[in-house]
């Protein structure tokens, strides 16, 4: 019996020694890891960065000019490239039947106006005569008043019809709605144009002295953009020329398919060196998030399972923390996760550390 007790005790002692050796081995490995892996402190601050995005220049104002009435083109005063001012006559249409309708409307108005003047005078005289008892019956007075009011209403209606005809005839004179340049001319004198057909416009007018630089910004970037933020851009038409502007408008709408927001930058083009339709590259500064942490780019280990940083928990222990990333510069990257300011993260983690980390 004592022999069995001795063997059990011996086995327990051997197991204890083996366990101690394993613990010592692990401690030695952790100590070696601590000496091998360099660490740095987590900074509670976002990372300012910049991003280059494609953009396109567009006219600040543009309009396709269609006829508002049917007619023939009589004269065209402008051509492609013509600079025009607001209110300037661009072209004249002619429609003889419209002129006749206007004259007829005027004659009807003059006729009803004369009838109204007669009925008004008759009513006035009956009122004077009615002051003498028995000279005029009350029915005649009321009938004259009703006739006068009817003639007045008819006169007003005919006047409105005449004015409407005048307004419609005014559409034969096509004028510029704003200052700009004629970029298309698709009609010539003698052509028949119809208000019902909205295919090809007669003229196209664009304001190119003031342009819109339109760029679709990823939602991760647009969230940190404000109106009046500065940007710079270049165009292939003017290589080497860097132009500057500020964010003028944000659409405040995220396009669901590409997850982008349209923003616009006003561009002064008084020298006419730029044209609508030109492509541009926009260099945009992006602000770091106030809720992010800054770590060296090499501190983030990317695997098929996700992105991680490794925090030194003390006593030669490392803790793996899952993070998401944001802005990045040449040396730093913005991370989000269960981190705290001042924690020590490993600068160059590897797969071996990932296996050892808690």
C-alpha cells in the first residue's frame, strides 16, 4: 500500500514540475514578446487627411429655349458663341393669324367699351329724371342699372381677352432670360416652330462667367464638410494650374447606390478660360473625427476576420481589440473601438502575436 502512495506522490510531483516549467516557458515567451514588440500610446484625436475626387464643371445657369407659340422664324440675331445680356432680343417669330386675332380682340373691346359708355350715360340721366316724382318708373331705373353693369362686365372681359392676345403676341419676340453665351443654335429664318414639340431647342443659353464645380463626395467624407470649407482643383485643360474655391452648397442627400453626396463649389470664370463640361480633380481636406483615436498605420493588423490592434495589458499580456478605420495620413490612421487614451498598442503586430493575444 505504501508503494502505491509513493508512486502517486511521485507522479504528482512530476506533473507539478512539468506545469511549473510550462508556466515559466510561457512567462519567458511573454517577456520576450514584450522586449520584441514596440508599443506606442493611443492618441485621442482624429487624423486630418486629404482626398482627391473627380469632378465636373457646369454652367451656373443654363436654359434650353423653346417656342411658346406656333410660328415661323423671321430673324435670328445671335449665333453660337454670341455673348448676350438679360432682356436682349435673340430671335423674332411671325404668326399673321395671331396679329389678326389681336386686332379682333381690340375691336371687340372698343365696341363693348362704347356700349358701356352709352348705358352708363342713360342710367345717369334716368337717375336725374327720377328725382321728379312720376317722371320715370323705378323699373326703368333698375333695368338701366342692370344694363350698365352687364356692359361693364362685358367690357372688362373683352379687355382681358385683348390683353391676353397682346401677351401671347409678345412671345413672338424671344429674349434672353439672363446674361450668358449661346451654345446651341438649331433654327434658321423660315423654319416652322411649334410650341407642342419639345424635342430640339431653338437656342441654348449658358452663363459661363460663373461656373459650378460639381463633385460627388463619399458619405464618410461629406459628414465632416461644411459650407465655406476650402478646396483646390486642377483641370486637364490647364495642366499645372491649381485653382481654389470654397464649398458653396451641399445637397444634404446621400445617393443610395454609390453612397455619395453632391456638393458644389462656385467658380469665378470671368476670364472665360474654363468651359462647362470640363473634367477636374478636386483635392479636399478632410477633418478627423472627434470620437476617433490616432495610432500608427503599422499598429493595425488586417486579417480575413477583420482589423485589430493589440493593447499591452501589463504583466506581458496583450489584448486583441477589433477596430474600424477612418481617415489616414502618411503615418497615422484613425481607428474606432474599445480603446482609451494613453493605452499602449503594439506598433508592428504579427500573426504570432495574434495567436498569443487574449
